[in-house]
C-alpha cells in the first residue's frame, strides 16, 4: 500500500494501491501525529511502517505520483514488475548548477545537516557519517520528497534505524524550524540505501498543479533519461 500524504484541504488520487494519509486529522494505531510540524511526510512514513504490513509499500504526495512506462499513474502490478530487479523506486531531483550540499545550504538548513553528521559520529557511525558527507559534496542529484515505492524489508530496516536516531536528537535545535526533519531525511534517505547495499532506481514521476489534476507542472526523469 502507498500512503499519499496531504492535508484535509487537498485533493488526492487514490486507488486500491493507495490510501490517503491526512496530516491534520488524528490517526488510529501507532502514530507520531504530534510531530508533523517538524516531520512532514515522515509522520506518514512512521504510520505506514507501524500499521501497514503489505510486502510492497510506498509514499507519495497529494499532487506528486509515480508513473509507469506509459506515463500513467503507477499501478501495483507495474510497481511489482519494476521491483523485480531493484529494492526501491525513488523520485529523482538534479541540482543543475550545484551539488546537494549547496542545495541544502540554499534552503538555509546546512547548520542542521552539520549537526546531524556530527550526531552520527557521536553514535559511533563514523563510516556512514563520512559517506553522507561525501554524497552531499559530490552527488548532483538525490531522491526528493521522501517519495518511494519499495519492497517491505528495505523500508522496515530503514525506519528502524531512522526513528531510533531521531528519538535521540536534541529537539531544542529543531523546535523553531518547521518541517526540518522532513528536509533532513530527504538528503539522507538515498545515501542510507546506497551505503547499505540496496539497489535503487529512479522512476518517472508527475507533479500536478494544486487542486487541478488536469494540469501538469512537470514530469521528472527516470534512469533511462540521463
């Protein structure tokens, strides 16, 4: 199942493969609804991890969706076919004029990334901390928006790692920074998958004009469009 993240004011594209996760409504089951102002779509990821047991899971935004090879909204069948030779499908974003680190700095969040890298060192994960730093400094692209469709084991392992680390952060450093954890995890998700040997592929995605699903803002490329 894919959790499509949005608010009660948004429109959603839903299907038997998709259900909406409304961030400004309470949720049954294990949840971290109270953290949404800082975690953004990661509150939906947590709920998916704890409450959905499907073997293929995903995260999309109310106006951003994965596409199949015919540019239609990806079905469960198409997703399972693509996952035959990889573990995770991701949304691709390319910094054309600068690298990830400059992009993160441009969003005025670099102090948070620096803190998180240092935090990983303190938790005795220096190799992964260095890998994250290398990705930030050298890679011109990353997996944007925390979007994915994946085989369950990869996401279970990632969530176990991620949320155990987030619980240990000094929250005082983030309290006045809305959506900051969502931004941070965008920049470490793909690095974590690479570091742990999961096979990833970019899949084409579509972004619609808010509230008008007849108009398209962009279609992002996949691996074959490089």
